[in-house]
């Protein structure tokens, strides 16, 4: 067993086990620090590809696979979630949250509204919502979230995000030093496992890879950037691995958007949490925010990417707006783009594989 395999197994075991109530979350704008400060587990609810007979009875036919598959986990009881935090990024996610609460009867539930713009008034509103969330968690679990506990939670999450950034920097500096699928799985599992375990595993993995680091032989490798929102499976990344493609940058909620920024450890921590959240632009499901697209395109270029693959959830029209903006910015810098749908069916997977193959032949 390789060191990476052991790291993944450690995180899988930690994610599956452990004591204490778990509060599930779907969006990176959920107030994770408040959950941790209350002594609870904050675990992201993944939408792994699966049959969805229960969810199909509740969601419309044009609900995206993430909504369908993650709701199936909640309806079947496999998620082991005690509480739930929803962020209404789109109408589908709001309905998803309502169905989860109605069917699973969680001990705690909170619909956390995220402002659509980054104005002073929006920040004031967000701080108020954080106060409400803090009081709701305290009431539901009979705890008091102290300033000391919140400081610790902020520091702990900052430490995890910093370790993920170091690992991200390493994959860009030494393309191919870690498989695309393995890197992505480490990030996903770090969102599901206890923060201390995730931090230790990511840190030790980064140090181990750094010791092995040498002058990268990139003659046969094709550096890529990946855009989109949520990618919960490995198929896209494993496909790139099989074709000598190496992901050197991403713009994903299940990636860089989660760990790009830290929270400033200020005296007013709720204000600091609001500021960090507003500096992480929400997905186009919430607002057509374009400020991050030029910076993502520049980072992709600076890290040597030869093209950008944008992966969209089927039936998500809003993400097509993102693709339009990202493709414009990338192609301004001479980076070709490819739009693919995350279809895990055998036919859909083969179509995506062929598109990626043709794209990589184009940019090499």
C-alpha cells in the first residue's frame, strides 16, 4: 500500500467513525466555525454517483445529480447526519434542504442565507445571520459558544486550509507528483473528517511528497486547469491521469474555493467570518459574480496550464453563465477551454472521455 493510499484510508476511516453529533453542510458558505466551536462535527454531505429511487420521488426530473444523489443519502439514512445546514444557492438546494428536514427530522436544522452582493449593508446582514446561527446552534445542543472556543475553531480551520494550500502549491510546482484523483479525494475527505485528523493527514502527505520532490519531468505531461462548482466523483480526474493530464489549478467548491482564504483572527470574529465569506465569491447560482474569473484564468496561465476544462452538473443552466465568463477570460490569455457534463452513466462517461482525449490532443 502506498503512502497516499494509507492517507486516504485514514481519512475514510475518520470520516466514517468518531463520536459526537454531526452537522452536515452542502455549501462552503455554511458557518463551519460555529459548528466546531460548539464541539460538534462539521461534515460535508457528498453526492456520490448512485441510484436514486427515493430522491426521484421528491425532486423534479431536471434536478442536478448532486441534489439527487446527496438527498438519496439523507433519505436512506446512510449519511449519519444529526443536524443540517442549508444555503439556498438555488431553488433546487432550498427544496433539497426542505425535503431533507421533512424526511429525516434532524435534531438541528438551519437555512443560512448568503447575501448576493458584497456591499457594506450585505456584510451587516451576514453578521446578523451569523448571530442567529450561533444562537440556534446553542439552543439546539444546549451549549454556549464562547469567544475562546470560536477563536480555536477559526485557528483550526485556518490551519487545515493552509495545509491544503501547501499541497495545492506543491502539485503546481511539481506536476504529476500526486495523482489528480488522489489529490481531489484528499480534499473531499478533508471536508468530511474531523478537522484535527484532516490537518495531520494533509500535512504529513505534503511533507512526504516534498521529500520526494525532484526536478519534474513534464515532457509527456499535459498541464490542465479545471473549473466548475461541485465535483464529487473521481472519474474526470482519473481520466486525466490515464491520459497524462495533470491538474495544476482549479476553481471548485470542492477544491480551491474551500481553502483559498483564511479567516482573520480579529476581536470581532463574526465580522471576520462575514468578511472571509464575502471575499469568496458565491457561485453563479446565487449571483453572476465575475471578479474571480480573471484571477482564475491568470493563475491557470501562471501555473503552466495549456487549457481549461469546465465541468458542469447536468441541468444547471446557471453554471453555463460561469463557463461563458471563464472561457472568455481564458481564451483572452490564449488558453483553450472545454465544456463537459458530469454524466456518470457508462454512455455519458465514454462521451466525456472522448471529448477530453480530443481536447488534450488539441492542446499538446
